[in-house]
C-alpha cells in the first residue's frame, strides 16, 4: 500500500455516495407526499358528518357550515331513458350512453407463406370472409340537474362516472348484457347511476361547492368507509413509495456497477 486510493476505491466511495444521495432524495420526496396526504386527511376528519336527513342537510347548506360529508340519495331530475328501456332502474339513471353496432360479412386479405416441392419458400395473398361488428352510432341522454333532499344542482358540478350497464337490467325483452334487435344488430350501454352515494362538498354561498378541484367529490361507499380509506391512505402511499424507491435505487446501483465500476476495474487490471 502506498497510501493512495486506486480506481477501485474511488468507485466504491462513489457508489456509497450515490446510495446516500438517492436515499436522501427519496426521504425528501416522501415527506412532501405525506404532507400533501395529511392535508387531505385533515379535510375529511374536520368535515361535518351528516346523517341522511333533510333538515340537517338544509341547515348545513343554508348556514354555510363549510366542509361536510354525507351519504344520501341522489336522484335524476328528468326521466332519462331510451324507448326500449322499460324496467324500474331507468328511473335512477342520471345519464346514459348507447352505442349501436351492426355486424357485416366483410372480405379481408392475409399473407400466407408456404414451401414448394423444391423446398423454396413463397408468399401469396389470399382473401377470406369474416363477420365483424362495427360501431355505427352513439347517442347520449342525460339530466342536466340532479336532486339531493329536494335541492337541485347541475349534474356537471359533480364528479360522476360512467359504468357498464347490463341490458337485462334495463329491458325486459332481453336476458343478455347487450340488447339484440336482430341477429346482426345490437345496442351496448354505459350509464351514470344515481341512488345512495356519498358526497364530500363545501356549504358556501347558499349552495354546495367543490372542496378541491372544480367538481364535487362523489363516492359509492358510505361516508364512514370513505373517511376510513382516506385516513389509511398515508400508510398505503408511503409503503408504495418506499417499494418504488427501493426498486429505482437498486436499478441505478446495478447500472452504475455494470457500466462504470466493473468496466473501470477491467481497464485497471488490463493496464497492469
């Protein structure tokens, strides 16, 4: 030993510094994520929890009590249905999209490769016929307003979502997920369904407004389940981030070892 560090020693130090740097950056990012998540948790914790009662709801909104969360009945103001829809569920639909499909017998081509008697490979194009469904039209019906405890609000103010809807729940003439009007013609549906949903909103200005973003949050779960999920989210997001951070760190360390450290050691050995 001559007291000098060779290239191997420098690379070991570099890898250690890289590791500590990645851990430090990950710690800072995770702290920021946790701060943001905890802010959201506090919003839900401090929000007024309302039972599904009209008088409580009206008082909260009229007196502008601020953030609240409640599981309540959301109804469509207008009756939204296509002519073929004759079941009771149609009355709970806020918006529905119907896609129309037609099946045609289409000619197609494909390339076929074959080997002749002399062992040579050839290609040729051949035609064939196949039944294919084609989207020919899309129609959307929707109520511009929804109702909560007799109060009307714009449907567009809420973060509703479309879900696939089995045609047999809408139409008594079918027992399939899609409605066939003939052997080569069918309808497929997706819809926004009302009913008992959870709303997280802010009572202000004599009405309700979004707490965050530009739409009022809506959930399928009860307000107790929603609050519990939000309170548990910091742990889940922290674990997810740590796992991703470990994977990224190991990947970078492996790349650094293979493409820098290992190559430099090989060069050093070849020069001796």
